[in-house]
C-alpha cells in the first residue's frame, strides 16, 4: 500500500517509536502514582518527554508543556477558557471543526466569531482581513498554521503580533504544521495546540498544549493528579492542573522517540523532501485536463506539503475508492473542515487530499500520478 494520508496520521511510524511504546506497555506502571521503581521509571520518561518537547518548541519552562489526549482536546481547553464569559473571536476561513465546533457550542453563552478571509501568497491582505475582523468585544484570535485541506500556510507570526497589539490572546492550531514547519514559543504565541501523531510521528491518542508563561487556561477535566491528594480542589500548578487521570504513557514514550526522530532528520529536510514530492505530483496533475487543482503551485513560503484536487465529473469519494483499489491510500470528503470547503466552493464534492511523509518515496508519487492518468 502506498500511504498518502499522513495528514490524518503518519504511517509508518519510526521503529524507535514502535519499540518505545511496546516497552512502555510491557512496563505497565502508572507514572507518578506509586513509589516503586517501575512507577518512578515511567515518571522519568514522562518528564524526559516533557523536556524534549520544551526544547523542540522553545518553551521556556517545561512545566508549561501539557500532555492531552489530542490536539482537539487542547483546542477545546484553550477556547472554552478564553471565551467562558462570552465575547467575540476571530478565526480564519480555513479552520478545522476542532475550532469551529467549540465556538458554535459556546453561542448560547453569547460567543460570536468572524471568519477572516485568507489570500494565498498575499500576507498583507490576509493581515488586513484579520485586523478588520477585530472588534471591541474580541477575546481571542484562534488560527490554523496551515490548512489541513489545501496546505495553505498562514502568516501566523504576524497575526500573533497583530493580536498582541490589541491585547488579545493568540491560539495557534499547529495540528498540520508541528514537525514540518518551525514553531518557537519565543515568537510570542500564547497557546499552541499540537497533534503529535502527525508530524511528530508519535502514536495516536496523544496531544500537546504549550503555554506561555503569562497564561493559565481553565481546566476541562478535574481529578486525581498524584499530587496534593488531601485537597478536594484541583491543583493550580502546571502541569498537574491539566493532567488529571492516568496519562497515555505508551503514547508519551513513543512521542519522545518521535521528537528525537524529527530532530535527527531535521525539520527543514523533512519539509523540503515532502514539498518536492508534492511539487512533482502537482506538475504531473496540472497537465491532465480532467484534474481540477484549487491552489497555485505549492511554494514553500505559502504552503505546507498537503494539497487537494478533484477529477472532473467524479465525486472525491469515487476517486479515493479507485485509488484504494490500485493500492494507494488517500483521504476524500470534507476532512472535518467544511469552512475551508465553503471558501473554495468544494462543499458538495469534497476533495481528494494527498499528504506525504518523511518515508514517502518519489516512485510512490510517480505511481500515483500514473494511476490517476488512467482513471
């Protein structure tokens, strides 16, 4: 199987990730809950992973690296805390449902939001779009780093700076960019939400929430943390405040190795490899009059290695099924981001999405282009 659905989760995982998760399952000890050696060893691995992530993303204090069950959980924590008293939020028109649905859920608390238009290749117009969307009641700007459907990269450093000019917290959804595009908390982000099972090659069921030193969201979940158990109230110290219940230790152990894998390969090298492959495919498909492409040629300053297309007179699901029968795994449909499809006029058909990984080979791309030429 040629696997080109890495935006959903990377496959394969590095062998070091598989081994680490396997060893963690065999250890079968709950980190931070007991005094015996197995529990202590598990707790140390959790701490080591926290430190590795802090270094990787430029988090000044490793206690502000929070483990969550998913990027969606992280985004819900951030959004529902910042918008708990109502108010207005600004998002991009390309957001995933992990951003849109929490905001919709909060409408009965008086929350409203505006979708700022994104202009491909014109960061100044995109910034102006965000600026004009801000009003006196704006409580947060929440923005994807890159579209999970079309791969369009937003000028998030500048959007973050704009938010701070107005004294507004900025939340970055880095589900599609962490491990591919450089992210550093020193750029001023207040909260960064990450899906490690994608670009960090970690197991599924893992998430990260990175906090600046100036922000501490409310909790979504309270419970046992292994600390201050006598108190009936939730600890307020990071990371305990956010990590109630048993952590996904096998996932975190795998995340440690995933971070080290990406670091050893180099983010820039992975990005260049993946974008080169997509550029080859884009060039092949652009010569086929039956293929519909929705974005310009993927330049590195404006895109991450994700792109969508359709075949004329065929639904995206039909094309996905055809590719599956020919041994190629892609994703079709709305990709949990109907807002992006509304912006591109593909809400009825969805799109076929292709996303390579560090393990994708040029011959995989050539084979995909060949199969599509025969559809």
